[in-house]
C-alpha cells in the first residue's frame, strides 16, 4: 500500500510542473545547474520524482542477509533517497540563496531556511546512525542462520506447521532466517535510524 501511494506521489509531483507554476518556487529561466546548459527548473522537475520512484521500487534487504545483488540494490535505493530528499533540499537552498525572481514574504523565507537546516541535520544524522550500525559493534544485533532439522522439528512440535514449512524451504534454498531479534543498544539504534525521517 505504501509503495502505491509513494508512486502516485512521484507521478503527481512530476506532472504538476510546480517549479513553473508556483511563484514562490519559480526561479526564472536564466538559472542553470552546475554552470552548464541544463536549466535549473528542468532538473528540479525531474530529479526528485525519479529519486522517489527509485526509493520506492528498489527495496532493501535486512542487515545480515545481503549478497552482491543486494549491495547493488542498496546503492540504487540510497541514490534514489539522495535524489529525492537531498535533491529537494539542495534545490530549496539554491532557490532561496540564488534566485532574484522567486516571490515570497519574509516569514516564508525564514521558515524555508529553517526547514532546509532541519533537512540537513536529519540527513547527516541518518547517515551517521547507518554507518554507526554497520561499522561499530553494538550489543545484540539480529541473529540469522540457515534453519537446521532441529529447528524444523521444534516448529512442528510447537504447533507451528507453517513455520516448519518456511524453515524447510529456507533450508532447501540455503536462506538465512531470523532466529533471534535485536535487543539492547543495537535495537535502540535500529529504531532511531528507521524512525528518524518518519
């Protein structure tokens, strides 16, 4: 359901042409990106929605289950996040600092600067927490492993035939399943990292 709404949002942002339609976003046709021939309004129109689509369509695997293909998917997913969230923040900064054409009252300009600063702080905090979780050992991350016959037998004896079937399939495919969920400091970091942008 979330993916459907985010896809609709990306398409709505894309076809709204808001950089041309809103006077408090319109920067004029003279502003170019990176001193090249690419008009700023075109880049602002296309980059965030494409980033949102990449963010929604390419999903992430949980930590501990990643393969080479998952690393590529993670890179594409994070590129989409940077295009959508970081790109939107950068476009706001350029609009507020470089455009002489954009029309807004003083209070709106101040609020937009505050929100740009908040985006910057949130982005760096999210990246810091993600790196912290990957590179610093903290107590009790998720434990995943390929199920054994004992796990399958235990699931059947405990009255969980569906879980036994899942364990059999995972064992056959050599897929790791969650055996013990995170706790302690790792769980706290996981919650903060996942909920930070919500």
